[in-house]
């Protein structure tokens, strides 16, 4: 991205460094925070069901720990959005990691005193770190030119690959590191996660300067600098008034819900068809690679072909994924292909939907709308994940995939309607910014 002299003069007048260098530095800090923060969540979340079983004494309650984390992620989304709207990205992200650190400490305490309610409270607070990881993708878009927003978002999403892959593999060393101490070994990963969250919050507090959201606000047009447009109420109003913003919310929520609902039940289906732990691990690793490793490609496509085109691609990929996974019936190669495409479809939907949402609302309302997006996404996924087990038990994995594919029909219809009534245009370069 290159910045025209006009924009550069505006930045200097506001006491800001060159915007191209600032965007690069901001992206570098966010990528580093995603690698660290993205490591802290999976390193411990993999053992949350095991810890819940140990404390409660029954496998029937094992899923509640992960569910509490998802609920916590959803509940903290709007308060964090309100804080970011008022004070900027840095205070919101730092607070989220601080809450996540406190949550990890509560989980360790719960494991030590064998308190299941305290475990659920800790896991809910732990979910705030996931909310910070999600919000980082929007921080990457604050200073990006409109025709490069999707790529800016996708690079930060891609950085999650490292933590998502390494995290579960570090669970065992983290557990063994507390052997012979008063801390239960299954709680060890949460100690590691707390340390990781402290480091991540410190990194953001020290290096995410100047704040990208406040900088973008300072450079916005005068009519977009009113305080009245920065409230949560203004964010809800912006979504109501923008068909494209509504499509973006539906895209992110449906893509995430479809992915979560099918993904969490796949290991069980594979096990029913004779797959061992090694094969299940490979299938899930391929799924994670589809989710994160190809996100820069999705960002490039969303910037070059348009957001709506990639939303259509997401619906297509997720539909094919559900078809392959749901009809595999013991064909492990077909299951692996389906799960890989499931991750790829999620990536397409997440990147294009996030970019479209940012494009579609006024600058003052963006932080509030982005918080609403994460609330909607995590609430829908929480309901989907909780329902998936019931569908699996009553109807089977094939029907679960069929229902997941059925969720994509309203998304496809809304995308077609929006494309016809509000034709897609290529994102224009920002005023004074060329690429």
C-alpha cells in the first residue's frame, strides 16, 4: 500500500507516522499477538472436557466446560466493543487478555479445590481471550485501504494457524510440568495459558501504538467524527440500515455455526467407523489447515472478486463439505476431504463476511458492529454445538450434516437477493490511498 501526499500530510498534521509504515507495524504486532494468544487457548481447551470429568465425576458434564468458554466469549463481545468504541483497540484487547488470565487462574483453583461451579466460572472468563483473538482481525482492518481490507484481515486469521496447530501438542508437556506439585496435571495447561495471556496483553499494551482505531478515527472525514455515532445503539442502527451489513452478520454466523456443529461431532463419527486416535488427529489437523492456512488466498479473492463472490464460494464449499462428510460412512479419505473443505469454507465466510461488515457501516459505528458480529457468531455456534450432540444421538451424523447444509440455503438466498438489489462493487481505494 502506498499513501498519497495528501493523506501523508493529514497524518503528519495529526501527529501520526507514515500510514504505510504504521499499518505494517500494526499488522506485525497483531500477528505476533495472534501467534501467542492463539497458542494460549488451544493449549488448554483440549483438556477442558477431561478436567470437567475429573472434577464433576461424570462424563455427562464434560462438555459444559467448553460450552462455558463459548458463552463467555459471546457475553464479553459487546462490553469489549463498547470499551473499544470509547477508548480504542488497545485497552479492549488488553482487558480481554486480563480477564482470560483471571479465568485461567480460576480454573486452576477449581481443579485444586474440586469445585465444578468455579470451573465453569473460570472457563467463562477464559473465553474472553478467544474474544480478543477474534477482535484482532478487525483491528487489522482499521488502517487498511478498503481494497485491501480482506487481505489485512486474512493475514491475522492466518497467524492463528501456528497456535491452533502447536497448542494441542503442548498440552501434554504443560500437564507433565506440574507432576508432583499441588496443581493437578490436567490444570497445568491453564497455568501455561495464563502466562501466555499475560505476555500477549503486555505485547499489545506496549507495542500497539498509536491505537489503530483511534488513528483511523482521527483521519476520518469530519462528518464521521461525531461521538453520537460511536454508541452500541448506533451500531445496531447501522446494521438495520445496511442490507450488506445484515448479509455479513448472517455469513459469519452461519459459516461458524455450520463448521462448529459438524466439526465437533466428526471425531465421534470417525471413532464409530473404526478410526484410531492418530487418524482422527490427522483429519482434524487437515481441517485446521483448511481454516487458517489458506485465509490469505480468501482475502486476496475477496479484494479482487468482491465480498459477495467469496460469500457464494463459502456457501458452495460448506455445502460440498457437508455432502462429503455426511455420506462418507466409514470412508476415512472422504471424511478427511470433507473436513478440509469445511475449514476452507469457514475461512472464506469469515474473511469475506468480516471485510463486508467493515465496508458496510460508518467508521464511528464499526467497533460496536464488530462486537455485535462476534456476539451473534458465538451465540449461534454455542446453540449449534449444543444441539449437534442431540442430533447425532437421535438421527445420526448424516442428518447432522444435512441440517448443516440446510443452514446455508437462507445464506445463499440472502446473498443472491443482496447481489441483485444492491449490486456488488469492487472496494474502492481509500481517499488519498492507492495500492
